[in-house]
C-alpha cells in the first residue's frame, strides 16, 4: 500500500486503484503461502481442491477487506478535511 502510494504520488496518478490492486495481490499471495504451509505442517489428510465458487467468495472478501483497510481511510480523511462540518 505504501509503495503504491509513493509511486502514484511521484508520477502524479490517483492512488485508489493501484493501491487496492497491489495490497490485494500482496495479501492474497501471502495468505495462500501461509495456508499452504499450515496445510503441509498440520494437515492429517492429503489436500483436495476447492470449488471455484469458494475461490470467488474468498477473492471478493479479500478485495473488500483491502478496500476498507487501505483505500477507504485516505478517501475519508480527504473528504472530512474538506468538509465544512469538521
């Protein structure tokens, strides 16, 4: 998230989409690596594949989480700073 914000501000581009994409990709790859390591370490049966719908829901949850964690707070901060009520 910080790398995307720094690069976008250096090239004068809106940070919203790149920050969301980069934070989601990073979180997903780290989560997959972690889950795979846990399954190999603590699993007692051979891993099986998951239905495609499970991956779709997991992707939707991860994108929503990264939006609320990294993308929305700066947008709200800017909106509140420019608001006359604050």
